[in-house]
């Protein structure tokens, strides 16, 4: 009986440790999300807007070595990206 309780407590401890590591990993990923994005306007100018102001179909500028929103999809070496509702491959 004591062996069963020990095994159950060990399993619970491992589960709690894994949950704590997952929480810290998610917090680290959230830190990488940008607060602002650079969006192309109708006339081709670039404006800086909050990420919350981006709409489906907006074309955003993604610069190298900067954080990028997970919704931005880039195809090829161009730095112009189209905001899409589906995950890019």
C-alpha cells in the first residue's frame, strides 16, 4: 500500500512540474509578441499601429530580427506579408 501511495505522489509531482514548465514557456512566448505592427496604407506609406488595430487582409511589414505576430504569413524572401485567418505553411 505504501508503494502505491509513493508512486501516486511521484506521478502527481511530475505532473505539477510539467505544468509549471509549460506555464513558464507560454509566458516566455507571450513576451515575444509585439505591441505594435507596421502596416502599409492604401497609398503605400507605412504606418505604425497597435496589433489590436490590424484587420484581416492588412499588409504588414516584417523586419528581420524582430518579433512577429503569429498571424503574419510571409511567402518568399519579400518583407511584405498578408494578415491571414488560416495558418500558413
